[in-house]
């Protein structure tokens, strides 16, 4: 009877192993671990080698799904039953680092070095020698040993890091949340991935033991309070895995990682894009980066200028496990793909690339010295360059795709013994959100806020049509006497934000096709606290009349009143900034009084303005004064209807229209609107040609 029971147990263990191997081959490590654990528990204690081998399979699964403590226990059994090869020892040591068990990690790394048939001194010597070729295992062993010894000291130096970190309970659940991404012109939208119960589908993933992730969304109100996160209600989310999303600079395109479900074939992550129409996100469409169907493509991050898409892959040609690559973009097409190389990539894993809006490049890695799991690193890049590039590097010709700059480890508490990754920044400030599984025994990720106090001076500006709305097609040229030379595309609301440096004088030129330029100057002085400068760029239309606000005359006369000089001086500046423009300067009256009288009065008033401009240096042949009297009543633009809701866009303030209003107050407002001074552009080529019409 006993023999029969033992035989059944052995048979059950073998069956469990076969099922575990099947799930492992499909990448369903959670399910595989369940069967490996069952097989291990049914294996007789005296069969030590077999127990060690089955513990190894179980440990590999737990490691892959971030069950760190269970993985350590399983690997310790592998060592206990003398089945640990160098790879198993390596994984155990790295998990001990990730658990913050630095003394244990140091011992395991030294045991690994001994099993490699060498000494710590010899390995250190090889690492320092130039042109020496180390295997990935050897290189990462040296880095791991350094981390185990230095991490406690780095943690003691936390007071120097300057970061404040706080877990954000509003965004977190009893499942996993990761890769937050701020959106909106005021960073008032937060997107992140979560496996919480509200995610679509009912099935539990065989990979993680949780539901497949969906993209969730939270909105900040006018008082700065975030709403309860909700899943995006569109075709974007599906029953498959959607995660690690980022947004383009204009917030109209989302890049995300998707992983399809296939019960009979290993699943490889792919990168997809989704477009926003109004407030709704469309269905995710896979981005064809490579014909390689056996590699992972994940964690997309567009560069600030939109020319490159950085991402993570284990495709051939890399430097280690997962590397960071970049693809040159042309619309929705991929032009070329290249590895970003050192100092970013290592023989380990580099993941979750992202950009701070000032151009600094952030990523997470377990291949550089750090606290344990994935640590956050960044590469500082120059604020600006004479050529005006806003990408990580100026030259796109370098085939290596390398990111230039010094590699920086931000220290504790931004980094921890766990996995820290997925940064997103609130504007140009060094604050925002990231994800980490620190302190979670299940290895589930959660969202944290971070902030580092920095004195940052910024300029925020708006480009818009004078008397109209924002111009999202606008461009701003930013030039500083420190060599800064940038071309800035504005956002959807016509705004832009840039970091500026003290003791620098800047010139900003706002431009847009079909409009005159507008210039602003700014001198930046040193400050003790962060400061934001605000600039306005109202652009005058080339094709439509432009109202000159606040032009006042004495009653029944053409004499300009003193309070008109501010508006007239701005017009002088505008004409100086657009030296190739000639204008018609027109004055208009209401319909009260005779036609002849109104025309004579308006003509004299237009001539008064032209005379002022000539006295202030504007050439007379650039100016044509015309008095229209009451001939051209005001045509209402949409912007004015926001102030006077009883008017409609396109209304013409004729005598008949005004009379039909009935309301005396509304009638008087219409008369005031008709009494106006405007200009319209006649030519944009003044002074550009000589007498023979050849370009000067």
C-alpha cells in the first residue's frame, strides 16, 4: 500500500512538472510556478538533487513575476540541495540585493566569484583594464558586488539627495499600478496602467496571476484635487494587456505597450499608438518597428522634438538583456532603428525610458551600480545649443544612437532596494510621479510622488491672434546671448514653456503663417526661489483688419489724447519688427451725423495716427491713412461674442441691425464698436527689391 502511494505521488509530481513546463514555455510564469511548487512538495525529501532541480524551476518563475521573497527561498533550496550553478547563484545574489539584504548578497556574490574559478582581485583588475572583454555574467557580478557593499553607505547619504517621496493612496489599489504619465497643458491629467478589478475581462493572467492591465485616468480640478481614477472608456482598453503609456508633446498621440492573448503561443509585447479626437482616445494600432516577431518591443517614449521614439527590446544586436533603442520617425512610419549604446545600456536590463521636458533623459536599469532592483538614472543634457536642437543629442548622424552627457544616479529615496521606474514630470519642475514595488512582498507596483526643490526660472508664453484665439500652428524663436538658439512649437492652446538661465538676455519672436511677427525681450536676473515669467504674443493678421485698442480723440476733433500713446507706441514696435510691411491705417465712425462730416472727421483722425507714426521713425511711404466714416460697419468676430452673448459671429453692425436691437444699452455698445481705428496689411515686400525688382 505504501509503495502504491509513493508511486502515485511520483506520478503526480511528474504530471505537475509537465504542466509547469508547458506554461513556462508560453511565458505564463504564475501558472507554471503553481505546478512547480506542487511537484516540489510531492518530491521525497531524500531525493535531494531532484528537489533542487524542481526548486530551481520554481525560483525562476517567482523571479520573473517579482515574487522576490519566494524566489529567494526557492533559490536557497537550490543551493541547499547543491544544484546551484553560476546562473542560479547570480540570480540569488541579485534578488538579495533587491530585498535589501546587502550582507547576504555580498556573501553570495563572493561565492559566485569563487565558483567562476577566479578571485575578486583578478575580476577587479580585468574590469579596470581597457579593451578587456568581460562576459555579461562577470561584468554584472562586479557591479553587483559593488552595489552590495556601497548601498548602505549611499542610503546613509540620503540627506544629500534632496528628494521627497510619498506613496499616493488615491491612485493605488490592492493590485498593481505602474508607469504614470502626466498630460494636459497644465499637467492636470494622469494616465497609468493598473491590474485592479475594474480592468476589462474576467480572466486572470497566467503570466502575473492578476488581471491584464488597462489604462486608467485621473483629472485634477481647479482646486488641485485629483479625481478617483477610472478606466478610459473607449476602444483603447481591451481584454488584452495595455500598459506603460506615454504621450506626445502635443498630447494628441499616446504610445503604449500591448500584449495580445494567445493560449497556444508565447506572447511578445508590442508597441502601439492611439490618437485622441476631442476628449476620446481611439483604438490602439500596432506600430511596425521590425519584422522580428520573436523579440519584445515595449516602453515607448517619444523625444521632446517628436523625431525619435525610444523603446525597450531584447532583439539581436543589443548589449545585454533588455536594451534601450530608438527609432527615427517620419509621421507614423519608422525610418531607421538603432541602439543608444553606452553609457546607457549595459549587459543588464535597461527599461522605461522617458524625457524630462528640459531634455534630460531618464531610464531604469539593474546593470549599473545601485540599490538592488531597477534603479532610476538620468543623463543631463545641455539646456540649449547654438544649433537649437531639443533632442538628447544634436547630431542625428551618429550610427550608435548614443545619448551624450554624464550619467547620474539620483540616490535614496527616489531609488530603493526594489524596482523604481516610470518617471513623469510636471512641466519643467523636478517633481511628478513614478512607480515602485518597494515594501510590497508580492512585488506589485504602486504610484509614488516625488519632488526635489530646485531653483528653476521658466518663461511661459502664449501665441494667439490679436482679438482672436490661440494659434496652435505658431512657432517661437528663442535666442539668448549665451548661445541659445531654439525653435519652439507651441502646444494646442498656443502656449509654450521653456527653462531660462540667470544673467542671460533673451529675445523671443512669435510667428505664424498668415500673421505678422511679434517680438518680446527678457533679461533674467538671479533669484533665490523659482520664478515664472509670462509673455504674450498677439499676432496681427495679414489678411483681415486689425483693431488698434485704446485710441482716443478729443470730442468732435482729430486730436489724439495722451492716453493713446501706449497703443500707438506698440504699433510703432510692430512696424519696426515687420520692416517689410506697408499698411492702410483707417478710422471709422458710427452712423450718427452726416456722411460727409463723418468721412472728413475719420480722415483727419487717420492722418493724426499716421503723423504720430512718422514722427516716431516709420517711413511715410509705408502708411496710407483712410477715413471711411460710417461706410464700413463693424463685422463681429467669434471672440467678441464671448463678451456680448447677444451678438453672433458674422453680425454686421449696420444702422438697420442696431435699430432692430431695441435695447438702448446694446445700441450704444454697437455705436462704440463702430467707432474704431484699424489697420490692414497692404504689402509684405516693402524694401525687399531695388528699382529693377531684383531681390536686395
